[in-house]
C-alpha cells in the first residue's frame, strides 16, 4: 500500500511505499516520468522516513531540475523518429509524409501534435508487431494480443495470458531500443519474472541488449517530455 505526501515549498509530491524487502530508506526520482518515490521497511516509523525525505530536499530539487522540460511539437522544430531527428514542416494532402530529413504534416499548427501522434502510433505498431513476431517465433510462444498505450511507468508489459503492451513512444527511440523492449517482453512469455534465467533468455534473443537498455534509462524521460495532448 502507498500514499502521497508533500515536502517543501513549493511542495514536492513523494510516493511513500512500504516494502518487506527494504532494509533502509530509499529515495528515487524516476528517469521515466520524474515521479519521486520513498521506500521504507515494513515496520519503520513513518515520521523518521519523512525526516529523511526532508533532509534530502536539496538533492531532490536538483534531480528534478535536471529532468527534461515538457515540449509541444511545433513546425520548424525537430522530433525524434526511429532515432533520427526530423524537422517538422507543413505538408499537403491528408497524411503525414516521411521525407529524408523531415516530416511533412498537413493541416493547421494547432492540429500538428495530434496528427504527429497518430503517425507515430501507426509506425510503432508496425515496428513492434514485426519485432515481437520474430522473437515469439524464436521462443515458440504465441502472442495473444499486442496493444499500444501512452504509459509513463513502464515501456512494456506481458500478462499471464500472453497479452503484450508497449508504449508507442518507443518508435521515437533508435530501432535497437524498441527491439530490446520487444525482446524483454517476449521473454516474459517464457519467464514471468526477472530471474537469471529470464536475463539469459533476453541475451539469447538479443545478445547486445545492454547498450539499448542503458539508452532507455538515460533518455527515456526526454521521450516522455514531449506533449501530444495540448496545443502550442
């Protein structure tokens, strides 16, 4: 069970959570969405945990200040697509067109974000369907369904009945990063855990997965900082 507390002024929201595995207080700023979590042992006093968090307020504010700032796609600026930086320019017709170094997006500027998101979702489904299909054949396990969401807490998931979910923002990352997440979730079709056997299977599917995993940890927050749900 968890709850949210606030420390400092302006307040910082901290998600307080107890864990039977925790042996000490642990304060963390998520590289994915910038959320702050404080984990404490099951029987540790909450007052002591709050004192610990308050003593770390300076570090917290510095860590949060380093998080990428939210940005809205605009004509004349660049967006990441399959690891490439593409210039956003006005286009003709009804569909987004991919050129060598740019994306041509038809319509008014206030519709740019929505049209761009639609384009990215279609391409993400294509890339993830191809990757998961290849990896699923390698482990001889079926994929019951593949869905896309705009999740902030995880890049992918695998249910016990073989349903895979991915963040469509993966299509903005280099192709190897998307492939790594696909391999990771397909491996869960065999090993529903993060045991040594699971990581051996990931390595079998993608021997060079570690640099791609590291890239996502380092740059994932920048992908989430792009806002597709509001106008410039």
